[in-house]
C-alpha cells in the first residue's frame, strides 16, 4: 500500500494485509493531540493506494498521546501515540 497525495503521487509506503492496517500505520504519523476527544475533532485525510491497482482508499485519521501501559517493556517511552481511522470511501485514479 502507498500513502498518496490528492493527485495520486506516492508520499510513503505502508504495508498491511488490508488497506485499513496500512492506514493505521500512516495515522500514527499524524501530529497527535493530547487526548482522544481532541484528536477526534481534528481529523486528517489519508489516502492509501493499493499496490498494482488504481484503487485509492480514503480515511479520516486522528492520533493522540497517552501513557504507556504499566507492563510496557523498558525500551518503550512513557508516552505513546495511538491512532484510529474511519473509512470515507474508495476512488479510482484517472488515467
């Protein structure tokens, strides 16, 4: 899967078995808010193009910071970024 801009040009590559999985990985790169509620109010559109096709999956994405779980490994930071996406539709690139 590729994260793409409005014109279909690729910005980054995110892998996943399904488009939503790749979109969640891309959503973690969105500037995180301090809470889930604030993040949900400030969504960012993410477009994921499926490799080898002209399908572009469109998602609203949001990210927020929260405390790491109590049983987190030593290497994990105290604050982690969580993310979520909501599918808005599928488009086909012209061309």
